């Protein structure tokens, strides 16, 4: 049987992680051998304690700090030998038969190095388009996102194509990047690209991985392999400032690695301009508020 090492990175998402682990283990047998490696990034909610002794097919790695996502994924991938590595967010639930469907898809075609499932809202078959297949970032698509165009006018031509809004999600098809929340990767391809780039923190490390994997083979979205996604668990305790810093650091590194110099300069100039505008608008308001609330 082909073997799968399911890698789950978690931080303070105990209940969701337990459900994710149990649903993954339910796929063990009937054509696929499943083991689970959970990398706990210094949780304080008893996640590691709850996982200990849960099942002898589960390995728990405890970090003493919040390691970068790619670092933690690489730790989990190295912890067990397998034919495939399945990267799962801790807020994913594996629907019965879905993991076997992904494995069968890759087993049938050596030209594919990775495949992603159908990410759906819990209890439904409705695709979460915002967490579905996207195209690799370029300057127009990222500018549209940074300027709020993708959020406020998602049907615009640039964002529609970049965000995968124009894909038919009822068809299995080759894509640039399935959602990183659920990605099955052929082990030899994962090793060929040396896994995740550990210089990313959170955001864009999965995009970078898919971009490098594409040099070794095709990547597809598999429409009839549903995985339920609860969403928001990873960043529930992050401040807006922390999310912004991590997001911009990720996009800057991705562009520096994969995009032409003109786009690297352009994306940094746009980010600087937007930060300057926000400062000009924000500073007078904060100054006025400080004077209004200061003691007489």
C-alpha cells in the first residue's frame, strides 16, 4: 500500500487538531497506510497533552516557540518515511475517502507531483473559492489585492483570474497552486525541492513550494476529494500588525525569488506608498484623539 505521512502544524487549536487527526487516521487501510505527525508550536491549551497516547500511529513534535510554518512542516515531513506527504491545516476535517482519492490520483499519473482537494464549508459541498486554487502571483494580481480591488470588486478581470474565480470547480484540472491547507505531495518531489523554504514565516511559503514543485511535474485540483475547512484558526490570536508584517514579508520574499526585478521594485514601491498614505491619514487622527483624551 502507498504510505502517507500527514503533517499537521498547530498552535492553540486543540479541539480542531484532534478532529483533524482523527479524520486523517480514519483513512488508514483500504488501499493506503496513514500515519500522522503533529508539530505543536508551543501551545498553551493542552494540545500536546491531549495527543499523547491518542493513537500509536500519531507522532507529536513539541516546539518551545512558534516556529515558522515552513520550518514546522519540514520537521513533520522528516519525522516519518512515506511515499507521500500530506500537508493539512489543523482546522481541516478529512471527508471519508477523500485522502484515498488524492493518493489514487497521483498513483495513476507519475507526471503529477502534487494534488489538492476540494475545500468546502463544513457540512456542505460548497467550495470555499477564497481557499481554492489560485494562479501564481504577479504584479497586477498583487497590486489588485493590496489596493483592495480583489476584496471590493472580486469579479474584476485581474482578480477573477488570479483568485481562481473563473475555474470550474466541478472538474478535476491542472492548476498553479491548490490551497496550501490541503496538499498531497509525492515524497521524492518534496525532497527534490528540499521541502519548504524556511525563510518564510507565515504566508506564501505554500505558494513558493508549489512554484518550485512545478519544475518537477504537474499539480492538479481534484474536484471529488472534499475536505471541510473551518477557517481562521491559525490567525485567531494574531494582531493586525502581526498579520501585516508576516504577509508583506512573504510577498516580498516570493517576488524576490520568482519574479523579475521590475516587479520586485514595483511591489516594494507600492507597499511603501500605501504605508505612507496610511501614516498621513492615521497620524493626524491619533494626534487629535490624544489631545482630546489627555487630562486638562
